[in-house]
C-alpha cells in the first residue's frame, strides 16, 4: 500500500498525540523512584538500561498507534519489546523509542525524549516525531515537507 501525503499527515498527527500522551507519563515519573533494570544484551550502559517508565511509555504509544496499525496495515518495532519481524514484511512500520535517553532520565537529568518514526520498507524515515517532555517541545516532520517545533515552522 502506498501512503499519500494526506495519509502521512494523518499518521503524523496520530504520532504527535501518542508522543504527547506518553511524554506526560514520562515527565510525571521524572525525579521519582522507579524500577531500573537491564536488557541484558551487552553493549554500553546507555543501550542496556531500561526502566518501568520506558515499558509503560511504550505501552501508551502502542495503544495510541494500534488503530493506525490496523487501518494502514503497518508494522511495529518498539525498543522495549521483542521484534515481531512485521517491519520486514509491511510497506511501512512504526519504530518507537519510548524514552530516547533513558540513562540521563535515570540520573534525573535532561536529555531525553519520546521518539516515534514511520519508516518505509526501503528504510527511509517518512514521518518523525520527537517530544521533549522536560522542556515541553514537540518536533515533527513528514519527508519532503517542513519541520515543525511546537506547531510553528522550525528553521
């Protein structure tokens, strides 16, 4: 299925709402005590750390994107879940990092965001949304279009 610009704008709006909803949860937990664990996949500490806040944020995002996944026949790749390989067979897939920058988040420092992208099967980013809940800034774009910060064109 080929998505047109109208579809992509709808999907961007859905992703923006999902990022804002997850970001509200993330910032509500910032500075509180929460469980911190390890993915046990090796590599750097930054790549290995995971929190219960990451897991819940991803659940919020997945729930928010679920209708679009069904309607547009999209795949899914979430950092905090097993790869179901749907990204390999679908024309497009959502890719999600529920807290990009978990390590600074665990240290109660800024430098984290909720990140949601829509990628085509060629591996090209088509829609991108990043929400910095600490500073309350939302960035979004559709490939070939303008980039926005908090709803205004960002240059």
